[in-house]
C-alpha cells in the first residue's frame, strides 16, 4: 500500500508577531508540520526563537519582492529596488525581470545574505529553501537560486505545479492567469533544479486552497487529486510526498508587520485567520487518518 507523507508548510513565518502566533498555534495543534521563514520580516528574530523553543522544523522563504533587502550594500542604489527604496513587489519584480532591469549578481548576493542571516538567527542552515511569491522559479532567477542552494548544500525546495489547477473554476481569471504563469515557470525550472541535485516533494498543492478558497472539502479534494497522481506513478509499496502550502495567522494590524514597508492587504485580511481555523478542524485530522496520510 502506498504510504503518503504530507508536509504542511506555514509560509511567511516572521512577518509579524500575530502571524508568528497563528503559525505557532497551528503547529501546536498538529495542523502544520514545518514553517518557512522570511528573514527580512519584522518579527523574524522572534520567529526563530519560537522555532527553537518549540522544536519547529524551519526553512527559508527567500524574499526578493516584498520590503527591504538584508544585504547592506544592496539597501541603496540596487537594481532590486524601486524608486522608494523597496523591492519591486510581486508583479513589479516580474516586470523588471522581463525588461532585463535586474542584475543577477545582485540577486545572488541577496539570496546568499538571506541564507547567512537565517543561519545567524537559527544557528543552522535551512534544510529547505523556497521563494516568497514564487520568485525562485522565474527565468534567470531559477539558475542563480539553484547555484546558491548547491553552494550551501541545501537539498530541498518547492516546485509549485499543482495537479488539477486548470479545473478550479472558483479561482478568479486574473488570479488564475498568475497561477498559470507560476506553473509554466515551474515546468521550465525542473531541469535546472535537477541538474543541481536539488529535490522537492512529489506533488505540490496550495494555490487552489489559498485564503478564502480554503475549506475542509477543498483541502480534501486537492489531496485526493494528489494521491491519485502518486498512485499512478509510484509502485504500490513506496512512499509518496505531498507539500501543502498554507498561510495561517492572526491578521496583521498596521503599522506592525511586513518586511520593511508595513503589512500588505492579504496579511491584514480575514483570510489568514480563516486558513488557521480551517487547518485546525478535527474533520481534517480524521480525513488524514482515514486515508492513512502521515
């Protein structure tokens, strides 16, 4: 019988004290299994202390799109910054990249600085490293990202290709366009990461279940689709891994939070709390048990 291991990753640890508390509550309730740290988040040091105190497995959520860089020399006069001195933003980063305005040596410098700061905060290198707003699978960036992982011996990442995404008719068209762009970038990243000896879970889910779209039934449906795919491609006696990306937390209250320029709209919305409340529901735990999901 196929053994399914589910990794539930709480992204954006370190974003603000309320996010940290929500993610911690989720972990203590057994609803998430590991976290991804934003080292440029306003509460990153506090998050690292919580991870140590509660023995929470923690990786790095590399951030090139929101807030301020951690590399001192890039805090002024860098291609990674907009006219206000902050990163270009989720879509702004993609626009600047497509226009050839980003210096990849600066991208590498910032990624390395974030790994070093992670080490300083936690006392160890990240066992896994992915990208905030999926920047790590973008053209050009994917190569630099893979080089940094290989250089530091970081073996694991995330490749956001979600089975069944195209059938999710509840996702608004503008958001679906973004998700399909992430999917295409991810397909084009597979060979690059493989060449550098980087690994990732067999199946990724989390785009179709984000924020308001998360419910017990949407998570179950996404996992069921993932398990079907695993069964189709794996020998019956093997182990398959699924990563579910989640963003639980208590809503940020401005001006506290963010990565240097205050909290964004999504972090302040009810959707963070909605994810937290859904993930801790006993029905989800019963579902995992009934499907023999570890």
